[in-house]
C-alpha cells in the first residue's frame, strides 16, 4: 500500500474560479427535476415525457465532461497513473478534473436511475428507495434494486 509523504501529498486546493463554480452548480442541479419526477411521481405522464427527453441533457453533460477532461489533462503537471491513489488524488486537485469527475457521476447516475425507473415500471415494482439511493449514493441504490429483483415476490 502506498503511503502519503510530504512529496506525494496533494497540494492544498486553491480558490475555485467563479466560472468553474458556476459550471459545478449547473451540472449539480441539471438532473434534479428528473430525479424528483422519478421518485415522487414515477407513473405520471409528465415523468415519462421528461425522462424520455433526457438525451439532450446527457449530450450537454458529455460536452461539459469532455471539455473539462481535456482542459484538466492539458494543465496537468504529470500523466495520471490510475493505479496510484496518490497520482489520482493529485490530479483531482484541479477544479477542471473535479468537474469532469463530478459530471461523470451525475450523468451516469441519471442514466442508471432512468434504467431502474423503466425496469421498475415494466415489472410493476416500486423503486423509490433504490432511485433515491442511486441519486445520492450511486452503486448503493443500484445494488439495492438488483438485490430486490432477486427476492421472492412476497418479500418485495
């Protein structure tokens, strides 16, 4: 296991530029209507229309992700070694890298949440807790949904 020393410890995070903070906020809140609709009104026509029109949001988030990732890579002092926690930690000290990572989480969680929502509707199941956990803790909600699908009907 790699230990963190003074040479490998991440530098303190500098003040985040205002435009990066704005992008972070926009990305963070861009999916909220989708999540609320899937959790609060999973069977409504409004939710079906909204979730069915998520492609432009995913496309926009992919642009934010790509630009952030390219910018972070261009500004990086070193090539990231994904096998090294210290290397990845140093890379994520850049606001552009954090924005790329966060955008990745946001869009993938919504994609998975949409799949859970569709599956639950098709199977006649409630997935509110799974959706909430997927929104807030990604794999925890996905795991719960997968586990609940394997339980006998009377336990579900």
